């Protein structure tokens, strides 16, 4: 608005006292121009001094002065150098260096400087047009300082002789020329009217020439423009009067117009001229040529045959270089003196689509974060086509299937903006191809590639390959040994993918988890900090957390189930049946009247280990001296019985050494001393008989109970196997979408070799229910000695045995069977039945 009032005030002061009607009309035109424009317009006179005020650009763009520096105010003059500059302190656009309108725009009627104003935070682009006003700084210029004219004295009155006019580099009123001829009685100046601009300036003969009286005439032709102040240019005209030949050649037309496509090949025919001379002989022979003052550029591009008058193109004809050529041609006869006829050939160059569009990537904002908002500007692109009309109309497009689009901002200016969401883990870099195509026929196009790098943000948490792992570790491991390595992968990049590991701390019984194991923060290696004891802790379950270094950090957990495998590190322990039996010795009275196979004593022992390591066998050590003992011991029962009937020859006291040995490797042993005393009293046989009878009855009853127990166990085992088979079949045949199963089978990792019976064998079954999360319904150890509730790990580990109702139970049973006896012992008590 301020610009409008400045123009209005300038025009008002320049026109003085013109009527209010003209001023009102001018105000309406300026108001309509401002309303319909989509950009800020200013004007400045060429050759203005440095610092000349142009406009309050910050105010007109509605930008605060305090924002100019923080928002990175930039002024782009599109290759025009530093002609204009902005004072960031007051927001004024001023002239920075000399502006020459003729140098910028040549003879173009409109001349303006297009500026782009770019501010950041948020990014905004403004377009500013600064019109360069012409001043009268160029005088009219003639092709030469002197022009020689040869005119026969016989030329009739009103004969016309064309002259080359002057040219003025200015435009408008400053380029409108008036001509004035110095005083002469022979010639007058013929100036064409406005609608006859093609017709050249000329001298008209007003008085017959007389060579004898005036062989030469000196004239001065002056050209004056209409600028303020007026500037002039002059040329000396030397007229030499010739004698004889009195008929000059004449063309059938004074003006020839022809259209010629650009880029035609050499020797292309343009036009054939025709001139005639009424004279005869040499005076009638005509030679065609370009006028002597024709520009060198025309001589480089066209050739005229001197005999035929045919004009051909010999140079490169370019519409973008010149849209038309005005060629002055003269036909001269061979008379003495020679006479000349003149005409003008106007060659209009027709544009062809010979320039492909040019793409310019001006500004790039890279890289682009993968969480950037839609509409984020990636790059500014401009396109130029030097052709005109449809050949210069350009449309731009971007390659398909990329998350970007082009948005037109002003004429041939585009912004490449984000059109859909980015995902660096899917595509980390885009090669965006922008195509510019004009509307010519055939159409020409150009492409430019923009490499868009996607910057990573922390949007992916570290992920483990499995939700849980099962690790088998032998007990009595050395402190600090490596038992397992966890590994998580993060799909992000750089620090967002840098994973560190840590324990999820919890209590294991009365101790902290970190007192048992540790994890290396970088490698994920899990170490046992102390020797593990199978008898104290069979299962150690804990979680390892993986967390990246992003901001904010993301993490996930994995569950490790460490099963401590038993080793044979506990020797058998003897159980004395009653106190007072002697230190480490078992005493028993035996009647001499007992028969063969009579059980006289029993050695009882337990082993804290599990499996084969807890399976005990009993051996009777040989008697010193090699004597044959009348007693034997059951291999797996520990029962001492007679091998024959006792008699009076047997010693009254027998000292037996029973070796108790487990089946571990290496086997561990314990030695029990059994002292047997033989009684000869009369009561002994009776008592012995009663005891024998009672023992036989008890043994028979025990055998019956064992038979029933074996049958029941076999039935329950068969039912269990049948149930598991039926469940497995239903599980495999059911579709994956039915039911709500928990995590899949945990990965089993062996950290050491396990023999077939060297350690406890375990079998774990998970039962999935469609109504809730999975439960560990059955944990079977065969054979083993699992801890009961109230053991070292009293926290109720979820891997402990559960019955069908989910309650913890300790009903694992050990069976020790030899050929004749079966002992049933509850392993949770670890005592003799």
C-alpha cells in the first residue's frame, strides 16, 4: 500500500496541474493492480545511488524486525548479484550497487528484478518484484559518423534516398526519436509516421542537382530523443553528385516479409528478390547486395546472390537470440555512374521447440527425520524453458511410489514436500526424480535427481529372538563362569541401536538375584557369580532387560530359566534306627534257632543327590581271614539276612561291615558297622519264633500292599500318558486362532554334556486353556529329590510342581526295587518309611 502511494505522489508531482479526473483514474488502476497481484511490487530508477530507498520490505511482508535475524532472513536475487540488499535493523530494501536497465533487460519493454525472501521457523517463501524504471541515460546512436551518398544529377525531383536511422538503448519516451536535417535547398527529410516504422528514413530531392555547380553537398542529420533531459546524436551526410546514368533499378516491392523457422540448415532458401532497370546495356545490368551499413550479424547469417537476388541462410538462426531480422538490400546497375534501388527484407523467425526445460535445485533441507510431519518442505525447485508460447509452458511431476509430492508456489517454482509417513527401517534413502516437460510438439523434458536421506528416530525397542530360554548348568560351577549369552537386535541406527543389558532385580529366597548371577552390559554374557548347589536351588528363573541408548530409551525383557543339574557331590548318609546304638554301629540280638533267609537287621541310608547319584546299593565286606559269613545283605534294600541256619559252631558275636555306595561317577560310599550277638537262651527261640512269625506276616502284608501300589501306579501312569497323547493330538489339529496359549516351548540350551542317567531327567508339560493364561500344571522329575515349600528358595518358584488345581505339591516318589522287596519313600521327607 505504501508503494502505491509513493507512485501516486511521484506521478502527481510530475504531471503538475492535470485534471483530477486523470488522477482518480490512475488511483483506481493502481488499486486494482495491487489487489490482483500475488506478490509485493516495488519500483526503482536505474542508475540510482547506493543506499537509495526502495521499500519497507519487512513491513510489507508483515514480518517483525526482531524476527529477521532469528528466522534467518535470506534474500535471493536469482543470479542478479547484490544489486539490492535489506537492512536487517530497520527492514528497508535499498540499492546496493549500480543498476543498469539496459544491461539487465536490453530493449525489453518490461524490466524487473525477481527476489525470493526465505525465512525459517516456520519456513516461508515470499516473492518480490522490483521494477527497474528507465531514465534517459543513452543518447541516439547512428551506425557510423559519416554516410556517403552517390546521386546522379539526372535523378528526378522527389526521388527518395533511404537513410539508416539512429538507435536508442532506452525504452518508451526515452527511445522515441525525432530527426532534424541541417538547412539545405536540395534535400528535405522524409520521416515515416508511427504506423510506417518499417519504412526507412530518407532524403527527398527537392531541387534538381547540378554536378558542375555543386559536385558535393555536406549535410548533418540530427536525432533527438524525448527524454528529460533530451539527448542527441548526429551523422555527417556526404552527397556526391554523379553524372550520366539517369534510371535507377526499382524493386517490385519496397518491403518483403518472410517467415523462417529457427535452426534451419545452412543454404536454406529464404526469398528471391526482383528488381528492374529501364536502362539498356550495362546501365540495365543489376547487381544485388546488402546495404553497406548492414550489421555484421546479418552478413554472418544470410547471403544474397549478386546476380539472381536469391537470399539464403548461412548461419545459425535462433529465435531466442533474435525474433526478427530487418535486412536492407540494394540493387545497383553497372552504369556510369551506377544507380541503386533499395528495398527492405523483414525475416520473422518462427520459434521451434529446441530447448528442453532446465531444473534447478535451489535449497535442500536434509536429512529428513522419519517422524517428520506431512507437508514438511524438503527442497525448492525452479524450472526454466527458453522457448516461448506452448514450447515454453512447463509442467513438473515427481516419480511415482515415493512419499513426496510437488507443490507449485509461484509460476515455475515448486516445493518438494513430504506426502506420507517415512520409515527409515524400511527405506533409509530415496532417490527422487523430478521431471519437467514442456507443451511443445514434440515435447521435450529434463530430469533432476534429489537424494533424500531419512534420519533415524528411536522408534524400535530391542527385540530378543525368543521370549524365554532354558539353560542347563551343572552344580558346583566355578565362580564367575559364563553360562549363557543373551542377544537382542534393535532395528534403529547409531545410538538408537546401541543395546545394553541388565538384570531385572528380584529376591531369590532371602538373597538378591544379583548375588547369584550377573550380565555383562555390552556383550549380554550371563555369569554365575558363585557355585550353584542343586540340593539348595534346582531352578533359578530371572529376567534380563535390553535397553537402547535412544532418547527416550526403549527396552524389552527376556526370561531365563536356569536348571541346576545334579552332580554326585553328596556321599550316602547312614540313618540309625534308635539312639544308643553305638557310635556309627548298629547292634542286634539274633537267636541261634533262626532259619535260612531270616532277616536279622536292616541298614538304612539316604543320599542328598538325585537320580543315579542317589540310587544306593549295599555290599557286605568280606570277613577278615577269609571265613565265610552266615549273613548276607540285600543289594538295594540293605536288609541283612541269614544264608543258612545258625548252629552252635557259629561265633557268638559277628561284626559286619556294610558298604553303602551310590551310582554316581565317581561313586561315593559310606560304611556301616553291624554288631550281631547270638543268643542261646530258651526264650530266645520262642521270641525269635514269634518275631519270625510276625516278620513273615508283616512281609506278606507288605508284599500285598506293594502289589496294589504297583497296579495303581501303572494305571495312573497309563491314564497320564493317554491324556498327554490326546492333548497333543488336539493341540496339533486345532487352528492357531483358537484358544489362548501362552508362550511357545522355551528354548533349551545345554551348557554342559548330560549323560543318560548321570543327572536328573526332567519332563515339563504346558497345558493351554482357552479361558486364561497358560499354567504349568505338571512338572515331573524321574528320579529326583526336588525341594519342598520351605526349602532354600521359599519364594514359590513358578517352575515348582503343581497339581491340577494349581496348588504346590511334593508328591514325587522314589522307587527302589530289587528282586524281592519294594521300598516306598516320600522324597520330601528324606527319611525312612
